[in-house]
């Protein structure tokens, strides 16, 4: 399958649907696609990084955005991406991620941008980003957080602590009028806010990356 001229590369389908939903809410023009590492057959950071050098060499590539989880070590994740980009000829990659997302200034290579979930500043993942789309005055989130804390203190949790953000957002979504809707669908249904500060910041990065201003 030919590589499109402009697209976002994300770790998995949840990322796809969240970004699609946000773009729809912000009326972003359909000028780029959102892809997982191998046309949905393989997902995750390892598959994404493994295929990155080849993608950057595609003849018709104009713009490539990379959206990945920072996970537990923000600097290590940035270093891994930086190494792959520098190997591919990008010399302007900063030593640390930028708060509002990085975009390459190179004029002789495809335009590249990187966003580390949730906000380029702290460890975390997509679910941490989505949790910030919950209204700040919501009454259920504190209750969900307390319940997770209680089962963890009683050693009843079957999820790993690293996956606590996933447990939190899906617990909260399970308590909505339509229980258990996917994150992207919850944005479309306005169960989750699309106009939170972190969403504004992410969309602003997308607009700069794909020159939609």
C-alpha cells in the first residue's frame, strides 16, 4: 500500500479513534490520515519505531506526525524517537521534548512532528490525555479514583499499576448513561470535553504540523 503524502502515525486503534473524534469536533480538514504501524496488523511502540526509518524514506512523503505514549520514562521515549530521526538525517531534533509538541524545521527532508502523550511534559499515556477531557467539576471521577485506591490498598487489583490510567478512564466511562463506550465515541457524544486546554494544545500542534492555520 503506498504511503500517503501526509499522515499521523500512532500506536494503536484507540489513538486513532480519539484523534479522529477530536478532529471532527474541531472541524479539521480531511487533509491527512491517521495510521497505526502496519495497517492495523501490528500495534505498539516497538512496531512503530521499527518501521519509522522506512516510512521516512517514502518518495511521496511530505509530512509525518508521530504520536506515542511517554509511558514511565519521558526522556527515554524521546531519546528512542530522537535516535531514529537523527539516523534518518534530522539534525534539528531537540535534546528534550517541547511543551507544545515538536515540529522539524528542516527544509530538505519531509516535515516531521512529534507529540508524546499526554502533554510532552510528564510520563503517561493516551488515557492520561483523555482523563483531562473529563469536566473538572465532574462528581464521578473522584469516586472512581477512590475505588481504585481502595482495591489497590487491599491488593485486589488485577491490573498493573502502570495501567492505572486505563483502569481509571474505563471505570469512569462504565458509569456514564451509555456504559462502557469507547473513548473516541465518548468525545463525539460530548461525554468527554473536546474543548479542554490539553485538547486545544494538541489541535494547535496538529494545525502547525499540517500547516492548517
